[in-house]
């Protein structure tokens, strides 16, 4: 069968479907008809096409929806598209060739359409000579008596939810699970969106970044809006509601929401702390630690990384033999204390934290650096400690050390601290990945830095010296890559220098990630400490506008942050500590931290 015959049959099938649907529409006096295009017409692909419909509602109408092959593509209301002389113009850009069903639905009240119109067309790529001229529609022109200067109406702000793209309502998640919620939204008003934001309205925030700056969205265009969220830790049903906020502070469009469920934990059989073992030969058999039941999580095979080992970290298991009358052999009862496997005398990795204080001159921008060279170590990560009168410009790796650039915003000199986290007893290498990326004006950019084959990202940094209008809202480990998110508040392009620190070598230790979700009250400064339980080597964070990170400091047992909330509402700070094991006897290598 020829291709042209197949296309003709497909269009005929669509026309039959239109007729059957029209027979099943509710009986009322409202009507809608598509004037342009007409059924069977060929439409040029990849060019904007104006779909023109004529509506005759029965009273007031609430909205008009445009569907392309059954997918909602555009939504208009009387505020955004009043329908002059009963005509509704809805622009559309065809992106797929082939037979296409165009459907327009008229709503007056409720969720049931009052009238539906459909046409079947053929979308195909055309040359300039093949593109038909746009039909001219003759409409009545009312007589208008000029009374003075006519002021053009102000543009209309409006938004429409077209589709939920992820995490349907009622999705079951694990406690603390990270997930991404995405909505497809259309700017169905006549105003372009510039400096518009997505803001939290009510419900469960779940660590969402509010406000989140949206990129520029032209009138009639659509955008996919995503939120990175964390499920709560306890069972139950949770919902959150967000809305788009204009540059003037007005909330527009429908509420964008999510609803998830955390199931109750499943009961499991857990071994008790006392186990009974029967020797196979004599009553004096000495059981080994592997003969015991699984210890609780507090008794692991790694010691807590403090400056000295605690006296309870021994390798003994007390066996009390209790004989029962009538039995041929007594059964020793093992009573495990808080015991651990002996610490190896030589571990594959360890860190030393180094701190140095500097004087920041008033009103100046200066760069300070601490090095790991004197310790025969490798700089893997670092941090700083400042106050609210100092602006952070850069915090990044630099020649086996950590470098921080700061700007004083007062007339008095300031004392600042810079930290380096140095690897020792490590047979591998540390490599720095550097990416320079342009960020479009009034936009959000995510920069992903990956390591070479066999490498593993464990820390990151950034330099905003070339781009003072950029704001860093995220710098953390995601999977195997380091991700940095910035917001460009300026209209012009800005340059970001992003960095990732990678561990490479034949034997890389396993990673342990620690994170939290901390509420920072409005106007307050709060210290947040994350304890690894094993060796800390890197850190990350996520935070919304309004939070300022004053301190990011490595310690021998984790990472400490100091966060200031400069906004008028409570905000969520999400810190991250990246750790490795096993640990070693730290008093052999530790450098004391300054108070």
C-alpha cells in the first residue's frame, strides 16, 4: 500500500472518531468550532501555527484547553485570552510529523467540557514554496468614537498546570528517601516571567528550596519546574503546596502540590544481645567473636574516631559456663560487652585538620591559603569561619592546600579562619577537576563535575571572583559526581569556576554519607554538627535564598557548619558529611584544633 494511501486512511479514521465523539457530547447550547486549520489540511512542521476557534458559550465560560494527540498543550482563561468577537487564538508549534488530532475543549463550570471541537491534520516538513499563507479571518469591526488618548491595557499574569510529570499523589517512599517532583506549567498570561519564583505555601516542606528562582518564561511558553525533596523519617501521609510568585510578590496560578506516604516499618526478627553457644568437644572451648550473634549498631568493628581510643575498645568476649544438671556437657553463655575488633596498626587512610587565622583588612578583598605540605599530606577538602560582615567570594582547592577569598564589608579589620583537611597514610592520589561555565542571565544552572575513570568525587569548591551576582545554593555529592547549583540574579551572563576533588588509586575505601535537614528560625544563627562515626574527608550542603553559610569546618569526627538566616521566615538547611573507614588510632597523627 502506498504511503499517501496510508495517510489518507489514518486521517479518515480520525474524522470518524470525531463524529462518534460528537454524538456522545452533553446536550447544551454551548458550542466551539475550529476555523483554522480545517480537517485534512497539511501543516508545516517546526513553525508556529495559530489555531483559531470560535466559541459560543451558554453564559460565562471558565477555560479553554488545547490538546494535541490527546496531550494538554495550552490552557486559556477569560483573563488571559478573552476571545474578541468570540474568536480564540492559540499558538502551537508542531514538532512531530504525521497525522495529528487537534482538539479544543470549552468549559463553563466544573470539570466536564460544555463543547468539544476536533480536526485531523497532517504535519510535515515543507519548503518555503509549499508553506500555505495564513488565512485571513474577516471579523466585524465596531464603530468607535475616539474620546482621547487610548492607554494600552497592562499585561496579565497567569499560570496553568498542564501535567504532573513525576511522583503521583499517594506514591509510597522510604523514610528519608530523596525524590524529585516535577510539574509542567504554562505561562498562559500576556506578561513574560522575569524574576519569578516558586515559593512554599503550606504543608510539609520536605527540605525544598524556597524561594526557587525560575528562568525567564515568555508568554505562551511552558516550563518544567522541579523540586529536590526528602521524604520524612516517620510513617504517615504528607502533602506540600507551592505556588508561583511574580516579581511584584503576587501569587499566581494554581497551587502545585505533592502527596506521599511513608509506610509503617515491617517487623523483623532481631537477635538478642546474649547468645548461647554449645561447644562441640569440651566445656572449656573458647568461642571466637564470630560465634556470637550480630551486635547492635553501636558495637561495630570500627572505633569511634576520637583523639584517643576508649578503654572499652577491647577484643575480649566473656564466656560464662553454666552447667545444667542432667546434661552431658555444660553450655557456656556468651555475654558480649561493648567490644570491638582490635584496631589495625596501619590503616589505608587518615586525615589531619589544619587551621590558620588571618587578618582581613577593612573594605578589602583578600585571598588566604593553608597548605598540607608540612604534614606530607594531600589536601582533599577545606573550609572557613567568618562573620556576617564578611562576604565569601571563593572556597576552593589550590596547590595541595585550601584557598579562601573574602571581602570585608566594614571599616574595621576582621579575623578569619581557614581550614584544610589533609590526607595521610593514603597510597592513592588526589586530583582536582576544574570547569569554567557561563551562566545565562536570570537563570539557574547545575554544573556536574565527574572524575576520571576509577576516580571518586569526595569534595568540591567554587570561585565567584568573575561573577559577583552568582549565588551558590548547592555544592554536594550526587551519586559519583559533584554537583554545584548557582542562581544568576543579573540579566547578563556570568562565569562560574567550579571544582571537584577526586580520590584515585587501586584501593579506594568505601564512602559513608551523613546528611540532615535542619530548620533555621528567621533571623537566627545556628551551629549544625554532623558526626560521621568514621573518618570525615569532605562536606556538602543545600540551602535556599536567605541562608548564609558563615562557617564550614572539618573536625576529627565530622563536620561543623554555622548558618545564619537573614530572611523573615524559617528556612531549611541540608548539610552533608562524606566519610570513609576504617579509622586508626588518631592520637598518633592529630593536630589540635584551635578554639
